[in-house]
């Protein structure tokens, strides 16, 4: 069992407001625009983790609606569970992890992100869920594409 590869599980929320705008953050550690999210803690449910990560990174409380995709970073062994969410409030601000938060039109949010994160926003706006792999930046075509 010691030789069994280990994966990290992360969660993220694609938060869509009544105007159809998407909540995005500019991360302090790398300056990239991404949906809010992070590592799932051992003691929390998946939905609790999604709500916690969004709140920690933006100050915005949310309701988790549905799973929109499962994504694997092949280089780092991270599996991300991404959920579409609805905001319970819309006023947040910069945090320890997010230098900036913004409500953006989906097409603007997608243009601001690397392909590995942009696809998560696009998938959340469709009927899913989807499963995809990426190398940390670019998606890797599946056998069904």
C-alpha cells in the first residue's frame, strides 16, 4: 500500500449571480485569475469545503447547487471537484489569498484565465457534469473529443 500513488482533492465554486456574472479571484501567490477554491479538508463534506473556500477567498457566502465537473491536474496529482453556486450576498473584497475579486461576464472571465481554469467556467454554464484532465495550464483532449 505504501507504493500507492496519492492524490490531493480540491474543490472550487463557479458562483453565478442573478445578472449572469461569474465571481473570479486574482490569486496573491501567482497573480492568476481563477474561480475561488482550494484543498478539501479531511473533516468537512465536499459542499462544506466549497462554501468555506469561497467565503475565505472572497467574503461571499454561497449556496452550492450542483457538480459541474471533475478535473485532474496530471502533473500534480490534484483532483478538483467543481460546483456551480449561487451567492447569498455579493459584497466581498480582497483577502489573504485573493488580491482582487471581481464579478465578470462569463466570456471576460474565460478570457482572463488559463485554459485549465477557463474550461471550468465554461462547463459550469452548460449541462454537465464533465470530466477533464490538464497539465496545469492546458486541457488534455479526452478519447471522446
